[in-house]
C-alpha cells in the first residue's frame, strides 16, 4: 500500500528520501503523446501540480555509456491500488530521455524521485470570492491540470477547462479529461477554435465577473506569459505550473532559477513548479525549450 501522505503547510506531499524503483504497467499512445503508468509500491500519493524526476531503470544513457540525468515530469493521474500508488505521466518525445521513457514496456523498471515541488492551491486560498476554477492547458502541459481537475471535482469545486494545441502533431491527452467540459483551440484549426487557447480565456473572463475567477495554467512559456499578462490586466488570481531546466529536482543545483517580480530568484523545483502568477517577473524562462 502507498505510504500515508506527509505534508507541509503549503499542501505539498514530501518525497521519501532517495529514489525508488517503480514498475511500468502501461504505455499507451494518446494522440501524438504517450501515457505511461507505473506502480510506486512505497511512495505517498502526490498532490496535484507536483512532479517526479524519472529515469528508466535500464539503458538510461548515451552511446558512450554515459548516464543521463533523470528528467522532470508532472504527474497527470494518481490512483490508489492494492499494489501501491498507480501514477500516470503524459509524455512528449522531444529528445533522448523522453525517447527512452516513451519506449518502456510493461514490467520494465521506472526509477522515481518524488513527489516534488509545490502543488496547486485551492481556489478560495487565491481569491476568497472564487466561484470555481478555470483550467488552461497548452500541449503536453495539460498533464498537471488533469489531476487537478479530478481533485477539484472530488471536492465539488466547479471547473471549466480550456485546452490549446499547436497542430495535429502536437496534440493528445484528451482522455485524461473524460467526464469534463472541455473547450479546445488549435492554431492550425484542426480542432475547435482556430487560434490560441488564450483567445478562449479572454472571452471567458470577459463574459464572467473577473472578480470571482481563478485561473490555473500550464503550457509552453509563451502561452503562460500571455495568461500571466491577461490575468494581471484583469486582476484575476492565477497560478502557473512552470518549467525550467532541472538537473536535480530538489534544490541543490540552482539550474532552475526563475526571476521574481520583487527582485531576486526562486528555485522552481522547490518554490514551484506551481507559482502565483503575480510573484514571477516573467513566464518566459530561459531554457524551457518548447514554444
Ligand atoms: C516541473 C516539470 C514538469 C514537466 N512535465 C512534463 C510532462 O508532464 N510531460 C512532458 O513531456 N514533459 C514535461 N517536462 C519537460 C521534460 O522534462 C523535458 O521535455 C525533458 O527533460 C526532455 O528530455 P530529453 O532528454 O528527451 O530532451 P533534451 O535533449 O533534454 O531536450 C530536447 C528538447 O526539449 C527541450 N527541453 C528540455 N528540458 C525542457 C524543459 N524542462 N521544459 C521544456 N522544454 C525542455 C530542450 O530545449 C530541447 O528543445 C517537464 C519539465 C519540468 C521542469
Ligand atoms: S533543479 Fe536543481 S535546484 Fe532546482
């Protein structure tokens, strides 16, 4: 059985010391992405918005035998099972590490460190007048919003979800949102509104009272920056699940430094990856490669 969740005041679940070997139980295509599920026999259940550092247990390295660093992935779903916590990750194959993880088969080992980082905050913590939540996802960035949507639904919090994709080649993960009202935008017009997901958000915030809205967003830096600016202009409370290059995932390397609006930096792996949009100077983080 999974260990009981231990936490700290901002709702994060603390990772057990060291990394553990999980077992891959499924690896399915989802549009152009893959959903990889693994059983974590001894780790705690994560909170929505947290992430894991993942590595394949075997053949995790380059041609010269040099090992890769583990890679960061948001947990997209977590369910209790008799064998432990069944964790699912939505993965886009963009390079050697994601390429190796994308080919893992059932029964293979997945090395896990986590859950790590700060999770999403309940809407009323961000805006006492909150009437519900608006989730805004871009591309593979929809992953942490899928587990957050389920957590909100379990607490009876109304939510609306807006998903944006660049084109058919960069789309998938819809099934993680089953039973949910989802509006879609695509830049090439292959699904839903032709244009940006932020067009849908702007329309929604225009139709609602911005005073009762709370926005949660995850996606490519340009999308997150557009959400940040829109929410700042309309004075809407918002949290962003951000990415930055991460070498360790637990505060040791400073590779993930993000500039703060008040000056100075935060380490995104321990002070994020979920941040209050008002706290960061920009969501355009250097090295957070995808557009
Ligand atoms: C907190 C966090 C959560 C993440 N969650 C997910 C997720 O749920 N699903 C998913 O598919 N990916 C996620 N990522 C991104 C993922 O970690 C990178 O895509 C991965 O490290 C790339 O490794 P690679 O060896 O395949 O490619 P690399 O050779 O390392 O990089 C290939 C390409 O990806 C870009 N890239 C590398 N690291 C990142 C990064 N951190 N963010 C954005 N672009 C990057 C590079 O600029 C390059 O263009 C997350 C990253 C962070 C920091
Ligand atoms: S990834 Fe090492 S300090 Fe954040």
